[in-house]
């Protein structure tokens, strides 16, 4: 089985990169063969993984510009079952041009299907806007994880995201589904969270993951260390939460019941 999951929301700082890196690492620690692709030109996944520019052999941008094959730009990480593709440094202008090239919208999808068969999961970290690489990634994906933090702006972004998913599904990719909405930096006693959660449950309740990710310093500190949280402190609540998310996804893919209890 090979499943492609994009992590996306058109809003900055909601935990997309933290989720993409730590979910990919958790799936790899659970002995799945995983490829993490950074589709955000800001390149933060590489920082989180402690990978310097010189260690990479190329980037997603070069692949989509036809100067490298996707198999040539895969970098090994500190976790044996986890490989990585860096984003490169396209400007927004370059990125926009790539996404406008006729036929290119499906190019990435075709490459993932035909050239990367050995992976169980391919996780794509998207930029905080809908155009360009986010759309290319969604066309290539089986599902999307939508990370959410508390607040009205996040709720507005969530609604835009869901409409965009519906559009990509009807125009390009009929198999695209919502893997789940993930509450990040979650604080169960916060009033902002109570209101945000209520709003999501009313409109999109069935899409909420059982697991939520609590606010946890290990997720910020491990970013500074250039290590996924599970390598830095596997027993910290942030690491356990991402492991629980990985289990929830794997159990769903195996046709088993979703875990009854989320973290926190
Ligand atoms: P951008 O849209 O700019 O790419 P993003 O959605 O990828 O942002 P992240 O970079 O993952 O967001 O997270 C933003 C900040 O919040 C980071 O400093 C990260 O360490 C911190 N953070 C993310 N999740 C948590 C959490 N559960 N607990 C504490 N801090 C967190
Ligand atoms: Mg990010």
C-alpha cells in the first residue's frame, strides 16, 4: 500500500511543518517506509530534520522544472525508514509559473505513482496558501490532514481549505479525501479552544481526528535541535501525541477501529 498525505491549511503557524515532520518520523519509527516531501519554499522541514543544503542532492523545485528526476533528489535522514526531498528555493513567481505549465498539474502525481512505489506513506508539507505547490500536492494526494490552532482566522482558513479540497476533487483528483482535521497546540481548558472546537464539531465534526496535539515544549525544542520530537524525547507528551496520530492513521488504513482515547 502506498498512501500520499498532504498537510495543508492556507494560514501560517498552525503546525503544518511540525505535523508533517513528526507524523512522518512516527510512522517511520513504527517501521513504515516513509518519504517526507517539503513543498514549502521556506524550507523549514530540512531545518527540523537537521539537514544542511550540502547534504541534499537536489530539490522538488528542480524535479518540477525538469532538471532532475525525483529518484535523484532523495536524501536519507537520521531515521533509517525515513527519506526526505527538500523544496529548493523557488520564488513565489517561479512556483506560480510551474503550476501554470500545461500538463504539469498532473506531472507530480504521475511521478509519485510511477517512481516511488517502495514507500508505505508519502507525507507532503505544504505552504500557507492554496495556489502553486499546495494545489499540485493535493492533485497528487490520497488525502489531506488539516492542522488547526484555536481562533477565528483558523476557522475561516479551514472553511476555505475544505472548499478548495472539494474543487480539486471535482476538477482533478476524484480520490482525494479528508484524512482528518487535527487540533494542534491544543489546550482543553482554554476558552478560545472551546469555541473553536464547538464550531468545527458543528460543521465538520466527523472529520476530527480522535487524537489532538497538546501544546508541548518538546515540539519547539526538538525543532532547534534539528531532530523530530520522537528522537529527542520519545516520552514527552508532544512525541506521544504524534505517535498516537500515526497509530490512528495506520489503524484506519488496516480497517481497524479508530483508537477510542486521544492524547490529552
Ligand atoms: P508556516 O505556515 O509558516 O509554514 P506551519 O503551519 O508549518 O507554519 P509550524 O512551523 O509547524 O507551523 O509551527 C509554528 C510554530 O509553532 C513553531 O515554532 C512550532 O515549534 C510551534 N508549534 C507547533 N506545534 C506546536 C505544539 N503542539 N506545541 C508547541 N509549539 C508548537
Ligand atoms: Mg510550515
